[in-house]
C-alpha cells in the first residue's frame, strides 16, 4: 500500500510503499479516507517537533484521520463503520494514564503519538488501531471526519479552562482566539456556535483582502490585527476577555494574555514554542494574576471523551463555515498542494479513498 | 473607645479615640477580642497597598479579627456568640458579586476591604458588621479566632487550584509552599494535617537556628533554602511538585513555579508584588505549560464559605504547631511589639479584650 512519510534527513513528504498492516488481537484494520494536515505536521517535517519510531528510517505522517473499518478483527466494531482514531498510544508496558483513559495527561516519555513521535501516522491507505482508540462517527460526517481530532484538542482545552473557573459563578461573555490558523478558526466557530459567547474576537496579522479575515467576520467575530493592537492592549482597545485561547505558539502571547483577560478570566495555552528569552514586567503580571483571580491553563492532546464531544460539535458547526475552512482536499498525485502553507491555504487534507456509503 | 490606626502621612500605628460605633439595621455590634497582624498590615502602614476611607484622615487597621457579639441589634446572632468578620464590604449600591455571596471575585473598585482599603478595620474595642459577614466560631477557638481569616485565604486558593485540576483524575502527592511567613506556615500545616499530601516542602532563605525552620521540620516537611536551591531547580533537587503555593510576593517565583511543578501540576499565586521587569525564558516556560498540562491560578481574598471551612481546618491543626506559630499576643500598651517584623516574630495579635466564657 501507499503511505506518505518523511524520511530521516529529509524535510518533504514522500510517497512510500509499505505492506498493508495486519491487526493484532484487539485491533481493527481501517481503510483510510482522509487525513488532515496541520501545523504540527509542518513542525514534524522541519524536524522541530516529534521523532521517528525506534529503528525506522522514516515516519508515516498524519494524526488527523478518518477511515472506514475494513476488518473488525473480532472487536466490537462493524465493517463499514466510519471511525476517527485518537493519537496517543501507550509505549511498551502501558501506564496508569492510559489505564484510566487519560493518555492526554501522560507526561513526555510515557506515550507515542501516531504521526508525530515514536509511532507511524495514519496517512496511508490502511492503518490498524486498538478498537478502544477508534471513535465512531456518523457516516454523514465522513468527509469532514479529519476535523474531529483538531476540534477534540479545543474540547479538552476548554474543559480544562472551564474547570479552572468552576469554583465560582463564572458568567463569561467575551472570548478571544489568538491565531487565525485552522485550529484558531475552528475554535472561533465553536465560541460562536456551540460555546455561547456573546462577543468573540480573533487575532491575526494579515492585511485585507484575506480569506481568514472573511471567515472571522462571517462568523460575527471582530478581527484584531496584532500589528495595530498587541495582545496586551486588547483589553483597553476592545474589552477584557473572559477567555483567551492561544493558538499562535508565539511565546510572548502566553504572558500578554494575563493583561488581555478580564477579572476572573482564564487563558488556555496551546502553542508549543521553542526557547526564547525576553523581558516581561513580571511584577505587574503577577500582581494582576492575584488581585483579579486570573488563571492560565496549558493543554495538549485529547482523550476519547473529547473526540466524542468533538463529533457533536462538528455536526453543529455551519456548513458554509466548514466549506470556507477546508480550502482543498488532494489525492496522492497532488501531495505538494496538500502541504502548501501559503496565505490562501487554510485547512487541507489528503484523500486516500473516497467514502462510499453502503 | 480606643482604636489602632494609621494617620495620613504617617507609617506607624497610633492609638486613637473614636466613638463606639452604632450598628445600622442588619448590623451587629461586636466587642473585639483579638486582631492578627500580617504582611498586608505592614504594606498598608508603608503606603504600598490599600487606601483611606473617603473623607477620613486615618484608617483603623486590622482585618484578621475575632470578637464577641455585644448587641445582636435584631439580627439572628445572639449576645456572647464568638464571631469572625469577613473583610470585603460592598461599596454604595452594592453589586452582583456581593449579591451572589462572592465578594472575593469582585474586581478592583467594586469593594472596600476593612482595615485595608476604603473602610476602617477591626483593631478597635468595638466594631459593627452586617450579620451575614460575621461567621460564628466555637468558643474554644476564641483565642485563635484571628487565624480564621488567613486560613480562609488558603481555603479559597486551594479550592481554585483543585478546581483547575478537576477535569481529570489528579492524584497529587507532593506540595510546596514558597515562603515561611505566617501564611506560608499555616498553609504548610494544612498540607500536612488537613490536605493529605504525602510529601511537603517549604521554601525560605534563613539560616539555622531559626524558629520557622524548626516549625517546618516539626511539621514533617522539608526546608528548602532558596539561596542554595532556587525555585526553578526544585524539581531537579527534590521532585516536581503537584502543587506549589506562592506566598512570597517575589515576582520571579510566579514564573519559576512553572518549572517547579510536576506534569499536570498547579501553582496557586497569592503574592502582590509591585512592577518589576526581568528576563524569563518565555518560550521554554510556555512550552512546559502546554506539553505538561500545567496551570497557574491567582487568588485573592475569601468568602463566607471559605471562612466556614477555615474554622474546621483551624480546629484540626495541632496545638503545638499553633503555639509555635503565635509568637506573641500584646495589649494596646505594647503595640510596638505586635507590629515587630523581625526574624523571631512569626505571628502576632493585638488583644483588645480577654474572652470571658459565659
């Protein structure tokens, strides 16, 4: 079968031939439909993030997949069922985090991430997975099923952020996304359509005309140009935010978020920047944290429960938004375009097989 | 009656004569027993924090009080009942935070704090208070009732910190207090005796022999000298902490806490530093926040529920610890010693009247 991989020492995706995998006991064989491409894939390609499986000279890419069960292999799944795989897998021997169904809380070294670190991804004609790591989705979501994983990332981050405000009567009205990439825009759509915020904002640094600004404004949100209004001036220029969702990976945003928050607000941090030393007014920010009961919560990955919530969320997002978000779905013969990262590309996927409803 | 106040332009406490206050409707008159002195009082004296009531040339000090109801004035309280007052009062007109019983979540400008900002404190022979801001305590706690307010501060901070970890199966074992002042030591005693941590640590910067180090070790905790082991080296030198409680007001500690935390840990920030610019590796800390699901929660003040929890907590703390913590209780004729802030002073209180059980 064909798979899309990155070879050691290379930074571009390549099509490789691999044997079709055989499912082990407890695993199902899945025929892959589509696999989304995101910023993490670009980081994996560049070598900034992730790592190869032990003893392998290549890593099959892809962690945002949707497929159809080809062989249930004795599991509770049925042939033809549309499924989305979760990303983390237990290293040899397993550990308590996986046992309690919270692989997303496992610390570094206690997990592999398919398509990212230590385990091949899903961007192949077939993949195998333990049945308990496959989340069933309605057939009508098959084409967009590759968005379940990124939505699940936000489901988890919001669950943790809301939990951090659960000790009092929090009545949030305003929310801001930092970053107008595909994850940022998906999150903004959730703020508008499933999370019930009254006023939403999205930060970017693009000039009009721009397709992401169009999406932001079509959603009813306010576009904030970070070149004119830095994050730490947002509260003065617009309003203090009850919730800030950082999806830029720009480290200064993590600290400027403290200023952008309204009293009793919470910031969810999602970015994974590299080392970068800079100056902050650490005293002022510390003071602000305390006197206004603010919170910051880091969040990575997601578990089956978040995937299940994400399926419901995805079904509730408006079709016109999703049409605008997905700027291209490409076959293996057009791989370069799937991995394009220019200003007209928002969200792409690689199609391994078309979904045929039975 | 006599009261202890700071006059505008002065930085020392003075005894002033004031008329005994008359309770308004819904208020009780309380005969003050004891009023604790803490770091906030010293900040108020120095002018670094707080502010005078409108139109007044002095501020009566004291926000950690215990007293006896002298005149219930038609409220549900009874004469002779031992009570502790909460600190925040609604400014004219009130607001939603007070209406829902969460004055601790009110932003700046939406509250007065008795003895700190905008309203006279409790360090007087009598004070009045709305009955709903008086928490009844058992008579046997009358002598130590001035510790209920500081314990309530930690009750709130821990409630918020635990809430921030409530979205997953958090099983904390290790906890560290930054700061060996009276609030830090009270919190350390809670970690050992009411919060159930397996391993506890307390950071200070004192040489032995020192009474706070003795208390730390008598509690069964490990003393960490910040001059040898900075906060961001604690995880390597000892272990990553599931919980860090910052009570130093030293702004760098807020950020070093991110490094000191174990994966999935939470830091509670309590200090109120002034502006101070310094360099951090903001990229590394941001990365650490996200990849290890860490959280920081700022916390200020406390509400009636936290005072009620604090009464139970205080009753559960061992007497020898409390004896060591309270280094002196002084009458009005010995005021200077109550406000001493040297290395042999841990926690003091001013006694306005001795408790006489009826």
